[in-house]
């Protein structure tokens, strides 16, 4: 083959794309119910936007950025995740201003880019759906976001989710915890992976997230954030749990859970499933949390924020056999002879204007082959016209499932078809 798609990318073909549209429609409907509306930001931004928001010790920034210099020598990057661009837009458009109702709630969908080694479930262009809410630090909002994520996945038919929550506390608690981690990991420094050695100096919290097997062993006995929370942070977390209890949401507290980005604090959460699509291994479907320092980091006023994101490819792997979408056709027009062929252009046009999905043969195939196509396309009705029908100003309408046939007036074809539909 002469040309191939770039490594780590996918073509989403018709048939497959209807699944994507379905997922995006459900997202839109659920999120709109919570007054989250869609925001569309550029798929590339200044490199610094991501560097600032993800932190330079993150895998994303240190290894996976799809960055480049443009012809004007600007350092740009294809977005690796959605939050940074949304926060940049929030600050740049002054969405914190008094004319905007708080919390300011948005959702997004679209392609993300990471320079990773392509393998199953890992691409260089992949897609995320996410939500962000700015301007409220309320734990009730945390619960709203968690509930909305659950509702989204439930509506898609994913039911047996495990909800894991944790807190990273406020900056003071994190500071205390930070010190405890440095004290704990320093004696192990020589045994840590190279990445984690760097993390120990820059951001020890990230060691907890290490994928290195030996690091993970050392992490097992690391101190727990829950022992370093100040009263306020502890109370807040307890309160959050009572809100979840009130909603009968089952959850587990996973005190080793941290999130990839630097600016998370207080509530963080992940939804997990165990599914044959992933060899019955537990995987994270959706993840999010609070990031009260991020807006300031990107040059805005001190503004609390919270959100979640999820990978659409991964979601679709889970949904595959749960989705039953049809792209069935209302009408397939069958023509016999040249006159009918000519007349079909106008007939087809009026059917489509009337709102039917309709198609016809364009390859001068025999009648039998045209009916076969009607069948293959799952057309609900075939409408046949030939010389005889044209002379009498009629068409033969056949219900493809039952075989019932009617002769109907050609002039009122759309109305007649609607009448048959309503019966
Ligand atoms: P991992 O630990 O698997 O690398 P991550 O921490 O990089 O995940 P996030 O940055 O939290 O993942 O991204 C959220 C979701 O986006 C992931 O759970 C996954 O579904 C999806 N995702 C991330 N990177 C890729 C990729 N390269 N290809 C496909 N999907 C991805
Ligand atoms: Mg990753």
C-alpha cells in the first residue's frame, strides 16, 4: 500500500463512527442536565500551557508531548489532555468575571495526542471526554461531578462500577505529607527507578503512581495521606463521604490513589470496572479530581476547579457488545427501465425532503439485485416504479419485513408512506 495512516492513529469508519456519536450524544444529554455546556478549544496550544499545568515531572510532559516549532518558531504542542486548554480559555476569556454564573461548568470531547509507543489500547491520537467546573470549592459540587460521571456511564449501560475516592487535602496537608514521603523514600533512594529518583526531589507524590515494579514494592509501606490531613481537610473528606452515603453511592477509600497532575487537592476519584474485554483485569474508566491551584498557575485569579476525564477508545472497548445501533434505511427505491430511472431522481429528492432516509441503485442493476440491496441495507420499505406504475401515477410500496404490498399514488408518495407508517 502506498500511503498509511501515521503510527498510532486510527480511522473511524462509518458504522464505527455511529458508536462514537452515540456516546457523545449521551454525554451531551447527561451533562446538559447538570448545566454543563460544551467548550471547544484548539487542539494545539503553547507548549508552556501543558508544561505549567501538568508539571514537568509528569510522564506527559517529560516523555509524551507531541510538540513542535511552527514556521514562526513558536513552541507548540498538540494537546495531551483536555484540562489545560480549558483552563487557559477560562483565564483568557475572563470567564471568572461577575457576568458569568458560578460555578462555570463546561464539558469537552475530542482528540488528544501523546507520543507513546503504540500498542493495544494505546495510541498517539486518542480521544477523551471530560468536564470541568470552576469557581466553587463546595464538597456538594464534588459529589455532583461524581454523580454525573456515574450517570453518564450507567446510561451507556456500564453498571457494576467500583467508585474509588481519596483526598489529597489542602496545601498544608499536602506539605506535611510531602515531608513524610521524602523522609520515607530517602533511605530507599538508591533502589528507586531513575524516574522516581528525580520525583523524590521534585514531586515525591508521583512516586506513588510509579509503574516500576520495584518502586511499587517500596510504595507498599509508604505513609498514607489520611494520616497527614489537618482537621479541616479531614472534616471535608468525612462530609463528602456522608453525601455519597446519602445518595447510596457505594465507594471505597483508596489512600494510595494519586492523580497524575501536580495541581490536584482534596477530592480525587476513579471509577473502575473488571470486564472480560480487559481479560478481567480491573481498569480505570473515568478519573478526576479537584485542582484548586491550576487557574492561578495559568495566570488567573485564585479559583477552585474540579473535573474528570475519560478515554473514549477504552470506553468503547467496554461497550462494544452492549451497543446495538442501527443505521437502517427508511426507503430503497427500485427502478425498472429508463423512464423510471429518470423519474427516480425527482422522487428520491422529494422523499428526502419529506424527512425519509432514502437511497436508490446507481449501477443499473437488475430488479432482483436491487431488492437484494434493499434487504442488505435493512430498508424498511422498497418503493418500486416501472413503466406501468409511471403510466398510472402509482408506486408499489413493499414492507420488506412482512412482504405486504400496496399500490400508492406517486403524487402523494410521502404522505402515503407516512400513513402506512402510522398504521
Ligand atoms: P496510563 O497510566 O494508562 O498511561 P494515564 O495516567 O496516562 O494512563 P490519563 O492521563 O489519566 O491516563 O488519561 C485518561 C484516560 O485517557 C486513560 O484512562 C485512558 O483511557 C486514556 N488514554 C491515555 N493515554 C492514552 C493513549 N495513549 N491511547 C489511548 N487512550 C489513552
Ligand atoms: Mg499515560
